[in-house]
């Protein structure tokens, strides 16, 4: 029922695209990314989230009419991202994850940091190791700032950390 309602709302011609975008960014996206700051996303998870976002945006922007062939055509992914003009859902998740990592790392006496830093004395199971949250955070840092070598100690420098988060969310690099 709820999916039909959102689908109908985003396809409706009664609402402006700007209002539909606001509904997506202020209501639907936060529901989908609830507690994303603690997710250890895999490439498959990120792909599924990108597909979801493109489906929603494709419903908001609708098809485009091609006068040469006189047929309505589906918009390409690049056209949709260009029309939306904001960072995608993965950038939002990575930015939120790095914000939370900075808070956790700066809280020196917190239980969360103690659990994160101290390896609990147990062996990891055999086979392919599961992805850990700290490994994903280090990978995100390494992608943006290779010179930091995935080190979380830079979280103590709030200005540099804020620039890192803005670079993730804003897609403007460093």
C-alpha cells in the first residue's frame, strides 16, 4: 500500500518536481538510510541503494519525448543525476558514517570507542571474513585522502575532518 502511494505521488502531474524532490530528500531518503552511520556496506548493498534512488528519481522526472522518433524515452542515469544535481545516496551514507566515526573516535573514554579499539579475545571464523564497520570507515578515508592511509587519528583535527566530510557529501573533492 505504501509503495503504491509513493509511486502514485511521484508520478502525479499535480505536484511540482521541486516539491517531489523535497519529499524524497526530507522524508523518503531518511527513512531508507535510518541508522546508516553504523552500516558496513558492501558493493552489492551500495548498488541496490543506487538502483532504488534512480527508480525514485526516474518516477519524479518522468520520461522525455523524442521528437525525431515521436516516442517517449526513458531518461539515462546521467540525465537523472544531472537533473537532481545533488549527491547520491551513497555519498550521503559515507558522509554520515564518517561523521559518526569522528564523534566516536574523539570520545576517548566512551564504551563505544573501547569496544572498537580493543580486539575482543576471540578468533574470527574461517572462510571469507565479514566486513567490519571500522574497515569500511578506513576504506572511505583511503578513497578520499590516500595520504592519510585510512588513519582515524585525523578526527582530532576537526577542521580537516569537516573538510573530509564536506568532500564526501558535496562531491567536490579536496
